[in-house]
C-alpha cells in the first residue's frame, strides 16, 4: 500500500495484491491513522488489487464510516469486474462513488478538497 498526498486534507491510497482476512489489517490501520490525523478526503485505488474478500469490504466500509464521522468523503477506483461486482451486490456503490478511471476520482475529490477562497 502506498499513500500520495492530493491536497491539504486529501490522499490517494493505492492498494495492491490481495485483500483478505490475513492482509486486511495492514490495509485498515493506515487508513484509520490517515483519517484520525486530519485527512478528510480519501481516494482508495483498488486498480492493482487482484482479489478482495468480504474482510476487505469491511475495511472499506469502516474507512467510509470513519471519514463520514469526521465530515469527509471517500471515493474508490476499481476496474476489476470481480471486485466491482462485490461492491455492487453489497450496495457499497450506493454509499461511495466508485470510478473506473483514476483521473475522474481524483478530480472529484480535488474539487471538494480545494481550499476555499475568501471574497
């Protein structure tokens, strides 16, 4: 997993490999730390995830709930049909915007996370 800063309170989290019961804690802890340290806009990329089970989905839901509690938002990037199907049949896609293209997800968060300009 790698993290790239997109703005003052926005990050892109790139997840790789398999997200399952044994690997999900290493994905969960950094996400919790990011939100608790002030990140309010998460973009989670599942582009390089080969497999994800329900424990990975649980991590995503937990991250979504935590960022919502801190008045933020979360987007997910996913183009893997099998993982996308998991997100759709569990109605996760009704909670979080899921994008197939990285640029669209980043633009969406960047628009929200941009510092407001005083008049």
